């Protein structure tokens, strides 16, 4: 079967979901009001609260949520066969992710731009707020570690991509000043910036002197250096330090100086990148060689692990953090929330869809697929690399040389991951400062102190020297926990949306149905992982994953029980008043 058919079916479902279902949600459920004064206008400060054109804001929102996760998750999950992964991406995007991303944005806008963590206090109670903030803190810490690990490794594997990625920073700053200080247009400069980035990627692919290959600078793969570290470990350390310095600066700058213009560039990069891949699919017309369902995938059951392996790309709690953490503070009109929130989820679904297609059409035969995807661990290790090679193979259908195509694909992945990384650090800074306010620890409420804590802890976690991966394996080791904690966060956010809708006298079923499904699957998967895979008494014990997982699991049960207790108490109070 041709991969084109899968893209066509997915495109139709996404189109119908946005045209009809999101309209129903906007008009009948969330009841958007074009005259509502958004926090961007009410608290306009030129730093975090900035009224923003919906196209620019969509660019920021989408590129903040579309990091490596909607690529990596689906590229791993096809281990169980392409059909389960495809169905979860399509149905999850339309009925879960769209409702969640859209809903957390509206919920935050209706509550002064507050984050979902803070809103837990108003909707459930003070205790739930503190527990929720700690879950969010752990999640963004893991996001920082995982994405820093991904970026550093892509820089090492694809040194030709480095120049293009770093050129984007001064270009974005220039665009920010030209737009907000001189009232210029952002469209043309961002297209020029994107063309410059791709030109740099093409040139660097052919000119070794422009490839920043740190392993080569440190003497080659077999060389050892400082404290006996390998050249690969030294290169990894340098890139992590560089990334942390960058995200420190990026996360404290006003959003218009770097965040918005860079994300707007990346939104065009997304359109160009998806255009290249989908057009490449059309011209190459590759056959799907991976199995519909993989009968040999018997080491790890797809049910319920599929629903946490693909988080971003189907539904992701991190999206709610972005919606309520940064996007809600920039929404110009409440009616823009449908375009920014729901269409942002559709964009991520489209990225996950092409990730699936790129992987399942990459292998010449089904035997080659099963040889690479020989087990879940092997799939996890191979997923991102297979996507980049598979995407490059699609791009060659447009006449793009394979080397250049691989560089451009890696630039796209790194750009999205870097956007997510500095948005996540900014969110972590907000949460640390909020906890400081809650517990009256004034030093950590200050911007630079909170940012320093976020950056240092993220770097420390990324550089944990543990397991067969050796130095710098922290981000890799935490990936199994990322999916479960991310989905639990999405479930809790949908619970908050459901409570808000119920108290507002609105239909809460579009939110509570995906919430119940997600919480059931994720809690099942997490209990199984924590107590049968990572616990100290098991053969594959892992103290790092067990500790983080147990804490998040206990906090989640506590929040859910607190929420139901609050609902029951409220119901009883209403009965007493009516009697």
C-alpha cells in the first residue's frame, strides 16, 4: 500500500476535525466571546503580556509544543505496527488534544492568564494546587533534560546543522526589533531569515570547515581528554553548557525580542518542512513496508503503553502548560483561541503523521523493519535516527541531495526542540517563583534566581552519568517517564476544564470523556512501570525512574481524590441550600 493513502486519510480527518468539531467546541462548549478583554490587554507589560497577531501567536504556540516528541514518540510506537499508532494520532488529536490545548488556553484567559497549576487552587483547592505545581515542576524538568539531550546529540550527529540553527538567533532578534520598534512587517523578514538558514544548511553540508564537529576538534571518536572523558562525552558537555547559557538568556528576555520572532520563523519552517515531506511523499510514492500490526512485538504490550509512548502528537500535558503559561498572556482576542489552540494541535498531529509515514516507508522490506525494530528498547534507540533518514529519503523525491536533506531535517528537529526547551525553562521559572510566593521564600521569586535554579537543575539532570549510555545519559534515561507524567498532566488539566465547564452550567462531556480514558490508560501504564519494571525489587530496577515515578503517581492520586472530594462537598452544599 502507498504511504500517500495514509496521508490522505489523515489530512481529511484533521480537516473535518478543525472545520466542524472545533467550531462546535468554540461555539457550544467554550462559548468564545469576541468582546472579552483578554489578559494580554488587561495586564499589558511589554514583557510577558503582549497582545499578538493570531498568526504570530500560532507560530509561537505551535513551535513551543512541537519539539522532538511528536517525532520521537510515533517513530518508536510503530514498533507495534503502524495501524495502532496511526489511529491514536488521528483520533487523539481531534477528540483529545484539540479539546485539551484549546480548553487550557480558554480556561487561562478567563482567569487572568494564570497557569493550570494556579487554577487548580480555584477549582479544586489549595492542596491540589501545590501538588499540581510540583508535578508540573518535575515534568518541565524532565522536558528540559530530554530535549537538551536530544539537541546535543543531534548537533554531534549532524554537525552541518549547527551553523543554521545558531544563525537563527541574531536574525530573530533583528526581526523582533524591526517589528516592535519600527512597526514593520514580520512576514517578509521571517521568510528571508528562513531562506538564510536553509542556505547555510546547504553550504555547510558541502563545506566541512563550516561544520561544527566538536568530536573532530577533540581528536576523533577514539580520543580521550579531560578527566579521561571520551571526545563524545566532552562534545556533549560543551553543547549542554552552550544550550543552558542560551536558554538562560532566552527565557528572561521579553517575548517580543526573541521568543515570538524566532517562533514565527519556525512556524514557516514547519510549513516548509511539512510541505517538503508531504510533497516528497507524493513524488516518491513509497510503499508501506512495516507491518499493520507487529505480531513479533511480544516483549512489551501495546496496551496501554501505546497511549503514553505517543504523547505529543496525540495529546500532551505540556501543551496545556504552554497554553496557560505563555500563549494565554499573548492572545489578542478570545476568538483567536480556536485558531491558536485547536489548530496548533492539528499541526502537531500532522507532524506525528508524517513521522509515522517516514518510518514505515523507509525500509526496503518488512524484514528490514523487524530487524531494526527487534524489541521495544531497540525501537526507542533507533526511532529518531530512522525518522531523520526516512524524512530525508522523502525529501530526495524533490531532487534534494540526501546529505542536504538530512541536514535540513535535523535543523527542523533541533529548531523545534530548542523552542520547546527555552519555553519550558521560562515556564519552570514561573513555577519556581510561584512556589516561592506560596511558601514566602522571597529570593526564589526573583527572575534571575528562579532562572538559575531552573537551568542548573536541568543541566545536572541531563548530565547524570548512569547506565550503558555513560556520561550525559540523564535525558535519555528519563524518556520512559516523560510519556506517563505528560499524559497524567493532560488528564489533570482536562479534569480542571471539566470542573470549570460543569460549574459554568455547560456541557462537560467533550472534556470528561477523553479525561477518563487518558487517566485510566496512563495510571494503568504508570503503575505497571513503577512497580513491575523500575522498583528496587524487580530485575530491571532503576532508582531514578522509580523515585520520580512514585512521587508523581502519589501526587496524581492525591489530586484526583481531592478533586472528587471537592465536587462531592460542593454537591452536598448545593443540596443543603436547595432544601
